[in-house]
C-alpha cells in the first residue's frame, strides 16, 4: 500500500466521491479493502458507488456486509434502503429506513427517504407524515418539501402540492427537480403558462433534464403549440435516446399533425424500448384505427385498460371476459365504459351479440337507460350503480369490434338502430308546431339542431369545440330555424347567438337521451361538433353533419366526407389546424343547397 494511512486514503476517496469522480473513489475504496476486508466504511461507501452506478444488487450485498460488521450504522441503513427502493423491494427498504431512524432519531434524510418508499407503496398518509417529520428536523429541507408535494399531488391536493413545491424552490432556487415537479402540478391545475415557465426553469438549471423536456412538450401540446412540443420531445430523446415515454409523447404530437406514419414509428420505438408501456400501445391504436387498419388497431386498443386513468373504469369483475363464443344459456353482462357517444356507437352490436343465445344484461349511464331499453326490450337494462344480478361472462362495449373482428367491410350499418318513443316524439311535434308550452317560430323550411361545444373536460376539447361566433355564416342562410341542443356550462352561450341567427334553446328540457331522441325525430338536420348528439342522430338514421378538427378522432377515419358507421352522416373536416372558417363556409354552402332543394320540391 502507499505511504498514506488507511484514514488518509479514505479521506481522499471521499473527496473524489463527493466530486462525482466515482471511478477514482471506487479504486481507493477497493485499495482499502485489499488491506482490510472488514473495513465497514469502505464496504458501505463502495456499495453507495455501486448504487449510484445502477448496480443495486451489488450495492445491497456490500452495504449489508458493512452493517453486519457495524450494526449501529445509520448511514449504511439509510443507503441500504435507497438501493432496495431502486429494486422495488419496498418492505425491506422501509425496514432499513426505520432502522436508520431508530439508530439516529434526528435523521431528516432517512425520514424523507422513508416517505418516498411509503409513497411508492401507496401509503400516502404515512408518507406525508414522514415528510413533515423530515421538515420539522430541517425546516429548510427543500428536497423533503418537493417530495411532500409529490405525495400531495398523488392525492389530488394540487394547491397544497404547489405550495410545497414553491417552498422547496424558495429554500433552494437551484433545485431543478422542484421546478419540474411544480410544472407538473401547475399543468394538472390547468395553468399551462406557469407550467411551461417552471419546466423551462428546470431545464435552465439542468440542461440534460430529459423528463423536463418531455413534460414541457406535453404542456406546449396542451396549448396547441405542436411544433414547439415536437422540438421539446426531440430534445428529450436527444438527451436520453432510450426514453420510451418521450418517444410516445412525440408520437401523440405527430398524430395531432396527421403525420401518421411518423407517429406510428415513434410509438413502435417506444414499445420496442418499453414493451409494456400502455400509453404507447394506446397511441398506436389510434394511429392504426384512424387509417382504417382496424384488425391491428383493436388489438392495440385493449391496452386502454392499463392506462393510468383506467382505474375509474375498471370493474374488477371476477367472471371471465367473453371471447365471442356461443353463450349456450349463459348470461352476458355488457357494460358502457366510456362516454355517451361511445356507448351509442357500439350498442349497434347488441343484435349480433343476442344471436349467440343466452341472456343479456346491459349496464349503461342513467342518461342512456331509457333509450337503450327501447332497443333491447327483452333484456335487462340497468343504470350504472344499480345492483347487478348474477352473470357468467362480461364484455365492455368498446371491445365488441375486436370480438367480432370488425373491419371496414363488416361494420353493422343498418340504421336506425335507436328509436324515439312515438308518444314523446308526438309531443315534440306538436310543440314545434306552436301548440306547446313555448311558441316555436312558424314557417321555416328546415328545423336544424345545433351543438357547438363538447365536454370541456375532454382531452381534445380545445380542438374539437368552437364558439357560437363560429356559426355566424349559418345565420346568412334564410329559411332555417335553429334549435340549440347545447348542454352543460356552454349552454349559457345560447343567449348570445351570432347576429341574425334565430336560435331557440330547448336543451334545458332534455333530461336524458330518450328526450333528445324524441326531439331529434322532429328535426330535419343536426349540425354538431364531435359529441354524443351526432352519434344519436346517426344511430336514428337522421341527417347529421359532423364538424371535425384537422386531426379527427380515430372513428372518423381520414379524407372522406362520409362515415362507415353512420350512412346518414356527412363529415366536414378542417383543412388545417384550427381552420373552422373553411368548415363553416362549406356547411353554409351545403345548407343553402338543402334549403333550395327543399323549396324546389313539390
């Protein structure tokens, strides 16, 4: 050994270690162990180097040897917990952190790390308590504040999380992770401008921060800044080529630009890097389906059940999934899993399901119960939340196309398959003739229902919804009486229609979709953005014009004015992102032609 003593070598090794020169530190730790194989500090610190290099099996073994030699070693227990956490051996990690705290009760780092392990195990309240204890021991502990914010965000306590992240940043303005986490919470809160600023701050502090680049791209994409988002995703990938989530996010942005080949390639790259990444499979499903590649698309679409937000739709049923085989007297539960429009679109498969024999139970949102009961008078139709009777197998509605190997050549196209109640439709017919509780303006050639906005909580609402002012060109067409079918918060916009438009608000009287069907039965045409109303009109065989954004939902396919799902539907597509003016000019032209043809008819 060199003339230096073991303590001197250890001190030099620590200097290298703290400066990030891991190879030099490792060599010196091994030099010490060559002289003294039972040197607990050298074993421990060599284990820390292994952990920092991602060699956590080696780290666990070395640190356990150190603890065996020096049982009262809180730092080694804490670092053992860190290595075990990386291996997802959380029970052992928690035990190690608790041992560190037992040996050194005033150990803020161990409390913070314990909080992380508890959070990863889903024990949120205990994790939060542990973070608070770390902060109590060290009031300026910025990383503990940041970790606390993560746990609060997991609980949906966004305002509290934002406060914690801001405290972390206040104590350490250069803590890139705190700015990144703050950006995530601000994005969840819908404060995109502030989120973007936080991500940019994190990147300024840590230029190789791939996660910040990727989430900056997500925030930019939320704001409709697709070009900038794509640049940010590519930067994330340049920093970390194996970053599967960034490839997936890039695929989503490219799909919104209708660059579908590139989008599919990005998703496939994400899957190659991380085969069990649900978001990549789900995004690929959308790219395949919108191009009409249904058979492969349905398979990828099944990954929707593994998405992070799928928990609210999971049924956790113990009975097996139906594979499409003969029921042979068994009872099948069909259930709606997504939006109203999705359920209306895929309930078309009910007659085909019924051909397999057996009994059927259909579960749907309460707003659809009466409407669906008319389609299935011989079956039990329950509103979601009602007690389910016994059944043998189950199937979600949006898995039926996969069950029946649906492609463009075998979609059930017979309409109508949903009907209004004749008596309720007659009431609306009378009222629309001016004999009901409100006076309908008599004399128009066409009665046209309008919907200009969808659910604001929908992920793509910024692209698919518009404002009443966008409908102004339709007011120029004479001989049309418009009725507002607009529901929700945007229904108030009915009070400020475009200048010259005669708009009657009937939406308040539509309590469920059976009510809506009774009204639609008396309309000549529905003009609407991509919402449940267009599905209902199409399912009833009513003329319906659907207004689509540049990158449409997968079900509307590409570059065609018609829909294989609804024979009476015409599609009006944006020629460029955000170009509703061109869409409305086309709608106005066709509406003028329709009015003219109606007047010319004998």
